[in-house]
């Protein structure tokens, strides 16, 4: 699901509706805050696009990004 390009991990997530997309984002936000690692993301109706990179490491992909991506995938399984 995650693709690497331009020194970022990218993924898109589709949901049944806006409410599910927003609930997903809320769960991810809480995890990201605990990890002190925040995604770049956007939401249009039922689609959430996420990009991950570590700004403090020079805007490259690090283990922090891979760990957050794994956590995001785990949250997403609840919505399938």
C-alpha cells in the first residue's frame, strides 16, 4: 500500500463516507501525537492521502516513518 517517492512514503485510504474518513484521521492523530511524529495529509470526502517523512532528519524517510505507517495500517484494518 505504501509507496516511496521523493523521499516520502505515500498512501491513500478509501472509506465508505466522510464520517469514517474523519474517524480514521482522529485515531491516527492520537497515535501520531504520542509518537511525536506527524503526517502530511489531506482529506476529500471519503479519501485520505498521507505522506510521511522525517523533517528533523532532513526530510527523508526514517524508521519513525515506517513505524507510523505500520500503525496507520493497523488503524485502517478497523474500517475495512
